[in-house]
C-alpha cells in the first residue's frame, strides 16, 4: 500500500472480528510503534497485547473495577465486562513517565500517542482494522494495578484490533482551509 494512501484512507472500524494479526505481523506493528518520535529517547511507550484468555482476564478486571464504583447500575457492570469482547485482539497503550530536565510528562504522553497512530497505520497497511478507545477504563489506577503496572505507568488507551466487520465509515471530506492558516 502506498504510504500516503494509507494515511489518507485509514478509518476506524465500527465493528471488529477475526482474523486478527499473527504474532509475526504484530512484531512489525510494535517495531513501527517504537519508531514514534521520542524526545531524548526516554522510551515512554510500552504495550500489552491481549488475546484469547487474556481477553477473559481483562473482562474480569473491568468487571472488578465496575463493582468498585458506588451506585453503579447492573447494566453498566455488564457493559464493562463485555467491553473486551468487541475485538479478537487488544493492545493496551502504557505510558511510563520518567523524570527528565528537558522532557516534561506531557511530551512523554504525546510520544506514546504518536506510537498509537503508528500502530493504527501499520495495521491498516497490513489489511487489518482497529479503533482507539479510552473511556473510564483508561487513565484508571485500579485497572493499572490489576495489570501490575508501576506507579509511574498509566494506561493511555486501548487499541481494539481485528478485521472490519461490515462496511467502513465514510471518510469525512474536510476543507483544509478551515484548519490551516498561513503566516
Ligand atoms: C485518545 C483517543 C481516545 C478515544 N476514545 C474513544 C472511545 O473511548 N470510544 C470511541 O468510540 N472512540 C474513541 N476515540 C475515537 C476513535 O478512535 C476514532 O478516532 C473515531 O471514531 C473517528 O474515526 P476515524 O479514526 O476513522 O476518523 C478516541 C480517539 C482518541 C484519539
């Protein structure tokens, strides 16, 4: 796939199904993720790949979290519990903040966000689809501790991965003049 076509035509999938990428393909995807811009090469990004029984474990963690929320409705507990089953594979985006005199925390998070975009583009180039999700289960210390993250680590989001099920969303045609100014 042409590199610019990949950028211009990538779209997040509404619904995801099998097949998901092979480990060989995911190794390429993670290599791409680690080519994100990274001030001072602090390596703030890391990833947890979740499939199979890992999806069941994530579902248990999400349910456990839901049950800690005061006055939560049963339907919301079920929604959290079912969330990981929306795709055959998930990559959890983890950001590690390290003290640095020239690289503030925000820059380290921006680097991990850039790695997420590299993941989306690499998956698209390999013929798969994905969607980046956050919600209450991201930036969530309870879920982070259940995943054994360290105190300087945070979940920035979840990339749900698989093959697009159904038709893709139409890509919005935006007028660049509405978004770009010239000096
Ligand atoms: C940081 C971040 C968090 C997001 N969280 C969610 C989310 O929790 N749920 C959701 O449906 N879309 C979420 N999105 C949006 C989708 O990933 C996607 O970008 C959006 O549906 C637009 O589709 P497109 O990527 O094809 O333009 C998030 C996007 C970003 C960048």
